[in-house]
C-alpha cells in the first residue's frame, strides 16, 4: 500500500508591494534575492506549490493585488501552482482571488461570520478552496485582525457535512518555531476533515511527526519561518 500523499507548501508573504519573509518586515527581496530568484530557487528545489499571502490585506491595512498577480504569473511560468491566502472572506474578495490566477484559495477564518455565504461557496466553489481555522485554546480568532469567530467545536460540527479541507493554525505557535500542534491537528482530522497544518515547524523531525498524521487526514503543511531562517531546506521536505 502506498503512503498517504503529503505536500509541503513553502510560504511567501507579500507586503507593501514586495515579497517578505513570513513574520518579517516588508522588503524588496528575501534573503538578499529578488522575487524572481526566490521563486526560481523554490522551483529548482522541486516545489510543486507556493503558499502566497497578501499580508496587508490579511491585516486590513491595504492590498497588493498587482504584486500578487505578478508573483502568481511568475510561479506558473516556473511550473508551480499557487495557493493564495490573506483576507479572502467575502464574495468580492473571492472574485478578486479567482481573477488573480491563483490555483487554490484559502478563505479567511472571518468568513465563518457569514455562514450562509460560506456554505454556498463550500458546496459549489468557483475554484478549489480551503477554509482557515485560526485557533487559540477552544476559540477561533483571526490572526490578521483579532476578530473572534466563535468556538472551535461549534465550527467543526457545522462544517462536518461539507467536508472542506481545513488549514489549521495554532495562533501562538505560528512563526515561533515552537513545533506543530500535533494534538490539535489530530483532533481536527479525526472529525473527518482533510487538514493542512500551518505554523510551528522547526526541522525535519517536525515534518516527520506531521507525516505520521497523514493516515488520519493531515495531508500537508505550510512552512515559512523555518525555511527562510535556514533551519530547514526545501530539499529536506
């Protein structure tokens, strides 16, 4: 029997019109390289996907539509697909994300505040979508805005009939290189959801621990800080 599929999504933030290291300040280059060089390096290392985040839109502090579209076009030219995230929480935001050329869209945790709209999207998506669950304790709290989106247990119960793929983040571990929240991820996956882990990965041991959850439904991980800090190489993934 073949092993369950597991995908590593290297993350890049876009802020103030430029690529930025996840968790860091916006700047015109990442680790001394131009955006084109960064994306080319990911492609050369075998990345199938790039996780691209409009950091300003996620924080309600502006947008980077032109830079996002250019980065997506460049990633496609290098043979990579793009998973787009950052403040996509309503019909206008989803239409804009689809128009950007992204291959997959992450709906923000705040979209749970309009369940009628969200249910329609999850049942008949115009593009492949994931739903982000930003978790602190037993609550869902948007990482970008701090908006409380309700209890985790309630959201999981409501989402169960639709079976969306969930991007699960422990807010306090994100970007902190504190290790992935294995208990939380397993708990969500055990409700029958496909799960992409986000945040906390430090090294290859953490990747191995996450792959150990693949049979339960954890089928990917978004990795940012560890890659850009040099603690983890994409070739390790």
